[in-house]
């Protein structure tokens, strides 16, 4: 039995439907991210789990029991907000103790738990400070400690890192994940940043227009995007659109040349299809024997590897390679041939 | 703002010339007259220094007027705070339509400036012995509101009239503070298991507290310094401190000019103190609402 | 959720009742001058009263001179302080807030004692002198509003950069003031002016203590001598306040920079 189960969720605000036919199950201890552009409905899903919004249709069950008739305060769910939302009138320790105090926990136990939590987020020395005396990263750590202190069944994180600057964001990212693993707490994480989702999650739900476009582990989302939207949102994949031509072998023909496809595309002969190729799957080769030909437009040196921008017909392709593998004839302006293994070409569907 | 780049040294004198008119004006028409009154409170008619004038405040008519003034200012500040808070709460967090909200804000701007003589007339026309409501209650409901002990020229009447500018003032100054109460605080409290009342007791009220106390102090000062409304409403039936001072300035009814100074000084101290409290507390609540 | 809405509407209804009834009462009372029928007699009496015209006219002139005097004192100061000596801004701000702390009656008391016929500056000795003193007094009372309106207006447009830009293009001081600064803060200036107007037009204490024939003392005199005319005066006065406030709202919405007063 899944730990959290959402079935057929629908929610509209006025005449706009923000969540439609949303289904998702989380196992106990799982870390699942809801990833998508703003307005895709991810925050609304989170807020329905928290109890701040009520779905128009559908059900949300935690441990097999529907939570819809419970108020937010009765659901035993911890939540961390993008804006920290620390209580400004309370010290760090008082903020963390809030949930325990409300639950009328014993004073000694509360104290012990607060110490434990502050230790966990590395802010033991700050216990008597007020929120306005802390940096953004510290405030968000306190918010995390506060959410976890009353031992909630579920942890909800609503873009907790978006308001922080890049360096702190990366540090806090791994910190949150470590704490979550230690405690084994089931977590739902909302973000619009694919890097965050990819690096932290057990599974990712890519959302678009109130629906789940694809659900899967990070490597599946990254390497095998199921739809065109996912491929484009995760970015850094080359999307090529063309016509399928089937004969002895199956090809995709486009303005920059053609691609050899696996035989399973044969059934689509004559149709227009979009495929995706990872930048590191493309290889340079001698121009005369290549199926695709293009011109090098720009070379970005990115440390461990270089990224080469090639215009190939009407498509602009990215090719990643280690600097030492790039032959000397790859220079800006030079014509170049490209090749790719057929099993590294991904078929993209348009999700209606 | 970055510091000014160093200018030629002789320029500094002409720079200061630019603010001379303002300081001269403030000196002549604000600071000197006030200082004169303050010093007067501590001098005898012959010029010697004394504390007798202030001691004179604590006797007879002046003391009872001071007492009435304090009571009416505290009472209308208190009621104004509560009622203003309710109205501001209804327009900020109560789900009223946008249009109602805007009209209440605009009306508050007008009503908080609609003090003084016309306000008194409006209340006489409404609740005086021949007023609109008095007559309505008598003819339609058979109730004589003056038989219930109510009297427009008494403490209760003055309170009712003062609230007409106190409540709008409260709405104007507390609305920003209520807007500063973030929805996330409420949601965070709820997700931590707090009920509505628990959220108010543990978070919202403590956060609002400095603003509320500050507003109270401002409303107190506002009522304490008001003269025209009371004079037009009650004539001299109800003697509050500013009315005594008014009569004293006009005709030296206390037969001791320096007692007048002492009353004026007491008024400055009371309104000054409460304004100081207001400013200090406002700074504190702004710190929280970053 | 429905509970919250219900209470909000209840509060709104009670507040509306409390705030509208005196206005209705005032209006109704002002129409009752003729026995047994509603009429505009009270208004007719007021409008036919020469004193009404004299005092209202006097107060109008007074409020306009106050606006001019207040602007002359405040606008250049606020501009200069922000541009040249920002470090004394707290002091200037403090002084402009003092009139909220010192009750008007105390200020009037100080004037009478300090500027009487036997003093160095015997302003109360002549009618013209007293008018001047009254104008200065009103300008003092309006300092907090006037300064805040103009200071906010100046801050909204980053006056320093604008001035430097104009000067770098070869503009002199007069050009800077009249072509750059004033047009940009005209909304702020007008807002401050209307607020001053609303304060001055019906003011009683200062005018009464300095014994000038202004609209405020006239209203009080009517109040103790007539029955229905005071209500008519209150309606007229309320209308004037409304007009001034509506003008401010209108300007604030139409202006490029919203000005808080």
C-alpha cells in the first residue's frame, strides 16, 4: 500500500483549471519532486496535500485514510515555505518549539527535541536570535527544523531554495536530502529548477498545464524524456523534427541531413516526428562520410568538457565532448560532419 | 544615499544658506512660542523659578478637568483601537470585495479630517434633543433615549462624537500593519498543528502588539489635544483640560496667568510622551515586518 | 470561510451605520427649517447671510495664503535637503512632526503671549499683523502633511540623478527647478495643498483665540444662536472636506507616482 496516494485530483480557481486528473503515489520514505514551470499546478497539488486548498474532485489518502475531512492543523504534516515564514516575534528556539508547544508536549521533552533539531541543522549557537538577525540560508534551516520537530508524517517543501543565492542553495540542497534520508520522512518537494529536482529526488513528476507529463526516477527523466515538453523543459537535449522515411532501413529526414533510426520507427513512415539526442551522444566525424552536415558556430569551454554549437540545416545542435577528443579541425566557421548511434535517439511524443 | 563628493570648502556656507528660511520660520512660529510656554510653566509672575504652577494643576477644577480629559482620551483611544482594528481586519483579511475596501480607506481619510465644529453639529443634528435619531426613536419606537441617562453634552455623548474621527484614524494607521501579517505565518502555524485562536495568541497578536500600542498612544494624543469638537458640542458644560485652557487664554478665568502655562505644559508632556511611544513602537514593528 | 465573511459583513454594516447616520441626521436636520415640511430654508438663510460670505471668503483667502506660504517654506527646503545636505534630514523631519505633538491650542497660546502689543514683534497689534500670524500658524499646523507629501514625491523620482542629468546638459538652477523638479512633483504639491486647504477651512481654535473673522468661529457662533443653520453649515463644510480629499485621491491615482499623505 502506498504511503500517500492522490487519485484523480482536480482543482479550479474561478474558470481556470489549475490541476486536472492528477494521480501520484509515494512510498514511505520516498523523496518526490514536482517539477514544472510556474503556473503548472505543482504548488496547488502541494497545498491540497497540506490542507490549504480543497480539491474539487478526487481524494488524497495518507496511510490508507482520506485526509480531506481533516483541517491542515490535524494532518500532522510539516511544511517549509519559499519565504521561510518564521514567526518574527519568536526566537529561533521558540520557533522550533512551536509545534511541540501547540501539541502540549512536556517541557523537558520539548527542550531536548529543540536542541536535537538545532544541532541537526547546525544552528545550536543561534537559538536565542530572532529571525531578522539571521541570513536567508539560516532562516530556511530554522524553518526546516521547525517543520520536522513535531515528527510529522509527511514533509512538504514549497520551493524552499528559490529565495537563496546559488552557493547556499547548493549546500542546503544536499543538507536537506541528508536529513530527509536520516529521518526516512516521506517528502514532497516543489521546484521549478530541474537541477534541484534531478540532484535530490528519488522520483520526479514533471508537470505541465495541471497534469503530470512524466513520472520517473531522475535518470529516466533526464535520459529518456517521454514527451517533447519534458525534453525541452529539462533542456540541454537536442530536439530534431523531421519526416520518417522507411525502406531497407528507417530514416528521419530533416533540413540538416538524415538520421538512421531503429526499425521500430518503421510503422511511422511518412509521419512528422520529433526525436531527442543528448549532446554527449553526438560525435564529430569527417564531413564526406557523414549523414548530417553542419557548421561550427561557437565553442564554449566549460572546464571538464567543451560545448560546441553547430548549425545543422535549420536546427541548432549542441555537441559535448572532452577537450582532448575534439580534433583540431573543429574551429569556429569550419564545416563538420555529425554522427549518432541509432539506439541513442529518443522518440518524443506530443502530450495532448 | 552615497556621501556627497567633497566640494570646494567655501561652498559649504552657501549650501547651509538654503535651509535658513525653514529654520527661521520654525524657530519663530513653532519653537520659540512653545519654549515660551514651557518656561512660563516654571516661572513666577515676578520672574523667579518655581514649581508651584505645576503643583497648581493638582487641585480643584484643573485636577477634575485633567481627570475628565484623561478618561475621555483613554476611553476613546481604547474603543477606537478595538473598533478600528475590527474594521481594518474585515477589509484586509475578511474577504470583502475590493471596491468596499477602497471606499472604506477613502472615507477614513475624509472622516479622520472631519473633526471639529461641523462634526459636533452633525451629532447634535442626529442625537441632540431634537435630533434625527432621537425623534425617530421617540415617534416610532416610543423610546426616549434621553431618559436612559444618555446626554450628548456629557461624557457619553462626547465619546460617541470623538469615535467618529478616532476609528477612521485607527483604520488608516493599523491597515498597513495588518497587511504585514503574512498568510504564510498563518499557514505555517496551521501546519504545525495550531488552531485559529492559538495562532492569534502566539503569533498574530504579539506581532501586532507594538503597532496596536503605538496606535493607542497616537489616538490618545489625538483626543487629548482636540478642542473644537468638545467646545461646539458641549459649550462649556463638560470641562476638559483644553477647554479650561481656552477659557484661560481668552479671559484669565483662573486669575493666574502662569497656571495657563502649566496646563499647556502638561498637555505638551502628555501628547508628546504618547507620540514618542508611538514612534518608538512603530520603529520596532517595522523591524519585524521586513 | 463563510463564518469569516459573515463577520466581516457584520462589522462593515455596523460601521456603515455608525458613520452614515450622523451624515443622514445632519442632512435631514438641515432640511427641517420650515415647520412640517422639508425645505432648503436653512441653506437659503445661510447663503443670504452676509457674514457667511465674509467669513468663508476670509477663510478661503487664508487657506490659499497658507498653501503658498507652506509651499515656499517646505518645497525648497525638502529639495535642498535631499540634494545637498541629506544628513540633516532627520532634524528637518523631526521639526516638521512637532506640530502633531504640540497641540494647536498651545501654539496659539504661545503666539498670543510672545507676539502681543508689548513684544519685539507686535503682530497681534494690527489686523494685518494678526492675519499674518494666523497664516503662519496654519502653515505650521500643516507642516507635517506638506513636508511628507513633497518629500515622498521627491524621493519617488530620484531628484539627485535628475538634477545632475539636467545640469550636465547645461541647465542652470532656475531651469532645473522650473522645468525638471516642479513638473515631476506637481502631484505631490497639489496633494499637500488640498490637505492643507481641508485643515484650514474650518479651523476654530487658532482663529478664535487670535480673534479673526474666520469660518470656524462663525460656525460656532451660528451653533449657539440658530437651530437648523448649523446643520446646513456642517453639510457645506463636509462637502468641502470631501471635495479636497476626492481631489487628492484623484491626483494620487492619475499621477505617475502615487503619493501617500
